[in-house]
């Protein structure tokens, strides 16, 4: 599979065993806003977010998410504790 620069920056990453706390807005964001040009070559994919704690998010912007996904696919989110947002 051909992999362009944008895909390399946003695909096949692992975020694990981390703690994010007292955060202004988002703890973890995978993806970007959808555009009509999104396809498999430029959309974040095959990322793993596991065994993390996201605590105390949305301190600056209350309408926030601890873990969020924009445009993307085949990303795995498992065993994360998200609270106090």
C-alpha cells in the first residue's frame, strides 16, 4: 500500500499507558475534520489508544471530549478511563 506524508503522520501510532490530566480542552484527538477529499491514502487509520487515563479535561472549553475521533477509520480505543470532564 502506498503511504503519503499525511498518512504517515496520522496512521499506525500507539498511545498507551499514559495519563492526561487537568487539560484545557481535549485529552486525545485522532483524526481531522471531514473533507470531500478524504480517502484511505490521507485519512488517519490503524491507530491504537489503550490503557490510558484522561482526567480533568475541558477546563477551558467545557464542551470537550476526553477522547475524540474526527475523520478516520479502523482505530482501536480500549481500556481507557475517562472522567471528570
